[in-house]
């Protein structure tokens, strides 16, 4: 009887863990409009008021939301639109066009996407337009229901706004801002960008038609607020089906943040980056360690997640190099030490490597020059070294000046963890004498 009860408990526990994983991953990974905004109350109010004036009163507007990556620009936009769509008048009479600079790489593609999102493919048909402005004007005209007051308001959201700046003559931006300034269909143009100098990139005629409204998003919260955000994001909601498990989970989360190790890890992460996206990725890695046999997150899980999150990608590449390639890296390190970071060429590296081979008189490390050259080129392909100057087609490969993209600490760390590293190579790496 007790065995059967234990099986049932494990099954229930397993279901709870799966549910927890699903809820928290959904929270960390997806920009859910229902998720909570942190430290953006003023920006939210400003943007909501701006779009409400367009959607309800037919007033054209334009604005830029500026902030570093991961600061919540898209999330802020999603929240404002969700709130607006709760108003019946807006829900029935408000059109949205979402463009992205990474996808709509020129104005022709952007115009096709605008036509598709406004469901006007049948209206356009096989018509031929003389210019972009004429085409856009026709699309907006098709949305009119008589006078300006009864036209369909349209919201244009331009993600990666800075990439639209590089379109030929900035035609898309010029025409959108021009419509927003004139007595035509009411539109709102909202650009999302991480470039602080974005206005300097706009042409004079485009800048003159922009309203110069700028909404800045900067994570200005302190460490105490950061801890509270972390607690809130890890806690289970009150509507979680298994109440007992939810209480135990939330109690564990509360006690977790009293642990000094946890405090230190989060303090380190906070100083490294206040970006909430980085925090969510850290919590996600810790969450992946939760199983039926280990049902709650511990400080050691967060510590391991930090090691994974902060892993040095270049050092990882070094771990996978052949012994010959690793020897060339060490030779470059010694050249950097001797010549104080000055560029080197293949011939210098090869000479340094030959000194090591001759000194040890070890045939294992001896390779023909073309083989060593191939290994050197492979390091360049892996971007562990790069040319110090522009490549000249007439220059000999052996004498092209190169720079090492690894510092001494990265190399020495790699030496310690390099699998089956020969003792002679280790000694050569740690030696400061040549």
C-alpha cells in the first residue's frame, strides 16, 4: 500500500514539476502582454495616451522608443496595445502594421508587407504606381470612410527603426512622417531602436516631419528592486492547481534569497548587466535543473547557471584545437610578451614554434611547414587571430601581419583545462623565458 502511495506521490510531483517548468518558461521566454512591467510606469502612461489620441480621436502622432537591447521596448508596446484593445471603439476601428528592419530590408518589400497586413491585396490588384508616395497614398485612401474623422486610424510599429534609415533616400520614413503631419488618414508611427544617435541619422526633410517625441527606457532600479523582480518571476501564481506544492515552492523561493551565496551571485549579475532578459536566461538555466528528485531551485543551481551563462566562447574554441594549433597559440602569446602586443606574421610564429621543437628535440611536435601554415589559417578562420591591416592581394601569406584575439588569462585558463595537454606544452605555456 505504501509503495502504491509513493508512486502516486511521485506521479503528482512529476505533474507539478512539468506544470512549474511550463509556467516559468512561458514567463521567461515569451513577451506575454499579461506579464508585469517593471519600472516603466511613466513611459507606459505616455505611450498609452499618445496611441489613444490616434485610435479614439483620430489625431496623427509619431514617436521613438529608445533603449538598450533587453530593456523592454517591445514588451511595453505589447502592454499598451493590449490595454487599448479593451476599448470597444478601438477594437473595431484600429488597424496595426508591424514592420521589422531585419525583415523588410527595402521599401518595396516594406510596401508589400503593409499591403498584406492591411488586407488590401485585392484593392491594389495589378495597378501600376509612379512612386512610393503614390502607392502609400492609395493604400491609405482605400481605408477612408468619407471624411478624416471617419477614417480608419492606422498604427505603424517599426522595430529595428535604425535599419530603415539605411533604405534608399529614407523614402518609407519620409512618407510615413509626412502623412502623420498632414490632413490625411490618421496614423501613428512608433519606432523602436537601441541607437541613441538615431535623430542624427535622419535626413533633414525626414527630421523636419518627425514630431521629436522620444520615450527613453533605462533600467534604473536598484539592487533591492532587482531582488524583488527575481523573487516575483520565480514565484508561482495563486491560481496554480496544486496549492500545497505552490506554497512549498514559494516558501523555498523566499528562503532562497536569504542565502548569502544567492545574494552574491545576483549582486555580481546585477553589476554585470541590469538587463532583465539576461536575468531571465539565468533563471531559465537554473530551472532546467529542477527534477522530481530535486524539486526546488537551490543556490548551487543558480551558481552553476551563472558559470554556464558566463562561459567564455573563445576559450571553449581553444579547448577543441589540435595540439599543433594550441602550440601556435602559445607561440603567439610569447611573441606578444616579447614585442609588447605588436603584430606578428606566420614566419615569426613558425620560428618561435621551431625553437620549442628543437629545444625539446621531440619528433611528436614536429610538422612540415605547409601543415603548420594550414593550422595557422584554421586559427584565422576560427577568428582567434585577425589581420592587423587591410589585406593586399600581392602580399605573401607568410608575411601578413596578424593580431591575437585572446588575452594571456584566456590562454592560461585554457591550458589548465585543455584535454590531455602534453606536459612539455604546459611548461612552455607557463614559462616566461624563451
